[in-house]
C-alpha cells in the first residue's frame, strides 16, 4: 500500500507541535540561547530551540506560529551573506522583526570564512559588516556559523581561534561554546542518508529531563509536502 504524504514525511508541522507540547507537559522551560547562558546553562529541565534560517525563509513562519501558540521563544540565526535569500527583502525582514517583537531572539548565521575565501576578503571584515547590518534592525548578541552540505569551508574553527577579536564586534556568544554543549543533549536533523534525526529524537530525550538544544532548519518542515510555498 502506498504511504500517505503525511506518513512519508516525518518532519511535519503537526509533529513539531506534538514534541514541543510533550516537552511543555513534562515541565521543560523553553529559553533562548542568550537566556540559557544568563541562567548558567542548567543541565536539567530546559530546552533551547534554535533555528538556522538557511533556505526558503517563508517556511519559518509556520514554525513560529506553533511556538507563538504554545508561548515558546526560540533563537533564530539569519544569514546575511549568501545567495539563498535576501535578508532585506520586504517579507523576510518583516517576519524577522515581528519574531523579535514576539519574544524570539535573532542572531547572525555567518559563513564569513567561505565568503572571505571566495571573494578574497578578510573574514573578520565580512563578519563585522554582517554584525553591523543585522544590528541596525534587531538586538544582536549571538552568532552561529553556517556550514554548507559539502563542508567546503567551516567558519567555526576561525570563530573559536579569533573569539577575542570577534567579541569586540558586539556579540557575546557563539552557539557552539563549550558550556552550552556540555549542558545540553544536542538534537538536530540531518542526512543518513535521507533526512532524519542525527542521533536522538526529541521524544527520546524528553523523559530523561536532561536539557536539550534542538536545532532545526525550517526548509525541511512542512504541513504536508516539501513543495509548499508562501501561504
């Protein structure tokens, strides 16, 4: 028998709401990355919900609708450089600023090393320009490196090596700091070889009470099928 589209796509908005609701019912407190750090990175009872906005930014709104309904705040990391979308397009900027007004945190999703390598520009200069531009529109405290599937250039080692200089740009944390990773079970989607949870599904971790950092990519989450566009 042929599977229905819904059954064939695990990463539905319906499923997203289900595991967030399960975590809330189990007493988990949802916090932004910024607030998780301010609380000292507690290892129990907290969920950091992180989104990397890589592609199809319009699909982010469906996840935000669920979070707003449940009273959950998340951390959204936005790309400034890259070809996938224009951060300054009317609908994307409106969505991001509205998300901040609703209590979500906005951070920078940077590929400064990749961009610098391709264009022969100092990565720190690229990062400085990205931070300056994004902070003109939102309160910027955190950054998370972007890494494409081919792993051609990874900005994380550069960020860690040059963190003292990067902090002078006005950012207070990056998403892969040791104290964050040590305190949380890291839950994220990926390919093995098809889209799946890489190691743990949220519903597997929730009964343990351990804090989680759940990383999602909005372009993999849909109502029914992966060809949906703007509503």
